């Protein structure tokens, strides 16, 4: 049972082929007796018994040995094709790939939409393109305006429709990105306040309109064609808004959040409005609701394997260059956090500033494991 028929043949006619031999056997033998494989050998290579018969047992042993050698060779080739032993094959990272949308007309966007203006002209340009929808533009929040006041204005705008709201577009981060110098921090707080006010107003409603949050330059990755913001501080507010929007999307998936990162180079209100209109018209799953527009091309994040060096058994090597600067260690008062902080402290010395953040109060016994010479700074924060 389970054995295969094999023919070991000594040729007398050099023109004989394995296919011809199998056809000859199939015409004269039962199907189970037809050889599944044929091997041609020289007479001298046939193992013989003392009585001059073919030693079938010896042939089986030889075939088993050859099969084992072929299996070992295949395993060796497969191992050679794998990444080097110093590279991890189970580490993934986010890369941005081309993800064009299906052609959609402006007529696909209908219903009542609230546009939270950014002060840069994108909201009026978008409203002009929404030919079949009813857009309402809400002026941007005043600098330092109270959160409750902004939330009340957003709630009033949502109620003025007198009908279900199809969606809300938050453009606050675009206007904040135009701030420079000392105004960046204030502009970032105002943008976050606007988004938080929107989330607060939506929580008081029974329906679940779509929420589209626009940023500029928040998605920064080498796979995004190397497009950088025109000003170093331009993307700070967008990064903060992007992070808050992702958290809100994870906590309230019924809101159908869509995050759209517009191209940071040479901003154009008409081009930005066209990109946003395409996003409003598209219907994609919640898992595909993040996109970045670069050089008029739409990209979406996807997971891809990363060639990350494996950690040595003794732990990662931390040199002075890596340890220098400010390090925030989440869960820093726990076992792994303390071990990692100790390595940073030992390598960084006076150049290292460690912030150990934890949900629990710092334990002096754990922190004492980190030996830092003054004036190196160490902070323990519980939250």
C-alpha cells in the first residue's frame, strides 16, 4: 500500500524513451502495474544477487538514499533564498502605494454638508464644486475661542439643516499650517480645539454623518515621493489633528471617518478642493479610509515587510549617538521600560534626557536600577 511502481531498464535500443515504454506497458498491463517513473541504467550499475537476479531490496535502499539527498538539496536551496539570518522576516511597516479612485462625478456628492472653514479659501472652492449638495460654511474659530463656544457654533450649524446631515469636512488644520514662528503652537491648539468641538457636537446627535478630516503634510514617509512641506513648521498642526482624528476613528467607527492628507508642496485651493471632492464621492471600507495626495496622485497606506536587523540575544546595542537627546519611554517604570532606560542612561550619560511615562506611580526600587550621573535629567510621569 502506498508504494509506486518504478521501472529500472537497461537499454538495448538507444532510441527508447520513457514515454514509449509507459505506453507499451499501459497497453499490456493493468493500470496499477504501469510504472509511474522510468530510470535507464547501465547493466553494470544494477545490483545483483548471488544467483544472478536483480537485488530489488538494494534498489529500494538506493532510491531512498537518493530521495533523501534531493530533499536535503531542496531545503538548502530554500534556505539560501531566505533573507540573511541577521534580518527579521516577521516585522512589518507602513508604506504608501498608489491607490487611484474610480472616476466619480460631482453629482455623487449629495445632501447637506457642513464645511469647517480654514481661512485659506479651500472651503469656498470645495462648496462651489458640490453642485448637487447643500454645503454650509462655518467660519474658523477665533484664536483662543473657548471649546464650548466652538462646539455650540458647530452644533447650531448642524441643526440649521433641518434634516439629516450627510457629512462634515474639517479643514481647520489647513489654516493652522499657514502659521509660522511663535504662532504655530497657538494655531495647533486652535485646530485641535475645532476638531474636538466637532466631535463633542456629534456626540450629542443621534445620527452618524460622515466625517472627513483634511490635513497637509501629516503623512511623512520616504514612499511618498520625497515631497516635503514648504516650511519646517507647516505640518505640526496637521500631525496633531491627524493623530486625534485617528484616535476618534478607532473609538467611534460608526462615524465613518476619512483622513485626507493634501500635498504640502505648492498648495492650490482649486486642486485641494478637487482632491477632497473625489474623496467625498468615494465609498471605501473603513479600513481603507486614509489617503495622501502627492503630486496629484492618490496614495494609501499598506503593510509591507521590513528588513529589520534581529536583536542580539544580549539585547539591542545602544551607542552614544542613539542615546543622546530626549527619550520618552511609555511604560517606563515597568520591567522592560526600566531595562531599556538603563541602557539609554548608561550609553548617553550627560547627553541623555529620559522621560519615563507610566499609568502607575514610579517605584523608587525600579528607578534605582537606572544609574545616571548629574546633570543628566530623568523624569517619571504617571498618568
